C-alpha cells in the first residue's frame, strides 16, 4: 500500500468538494466498479457522467465525510452526509446519510458499493460495530 487508504479517501472527497467530479475521479483506478443503491457503473468515464448528472440536479450540493473506518489493508468505509437544493424546485433537500464500502489498490479506489446504513457497510467489509 503506497499511501494510507484513509488519507486517499479523505483526499478524494476533499477533491470532490473543492474541485468537482473530474478531480474526484483522479482517485479512482482506471477499471473502477461502483454500485450505487440504484445503478451500477464501471470505468472513469461512466463514473464521471453518472456523478455529474446527479450533481446537475442540485445547487449548493455538498458531500461531507462524517467518518472513515479502516478495515484491513484494502477496505475503507466512508460514512457520508450530503445535502443541497433542488434546481427544479429550489427546495432544500434534507441532509441524507449513507455509507460506501470501498476497496483500494495501489492508492486508488477500485471498487465501491453504497449502503443505506453505516452498519450495513461495516458488515460488508467484515467488521462489527
């Protein structure tokens, strides 16, 4: 492991918040696979398109890392909170929480799966809270 995986994930979400989807995708492996709660995509181009389409629905969209949990040498669970305001209606979206179980290789996120709860993600990487 060339970089601490917690630091990689923290930096990735900092890049997303500060510079956008393109900067976030620099922390992904070229063959990344991501399973959201509604869809599945693979590869950087598909991931950038998916996330940009989602972000384009909101004004003032933010993703806050609430907690990062290291699980062995390859896995990190990110517990996140996002919020924003709908571009269509102008109504603020109540903050939502979800978790992502990630597997990293050579300092890059190579696989991610989203879960509705932190507990589900933690169990998915073989930990118990």
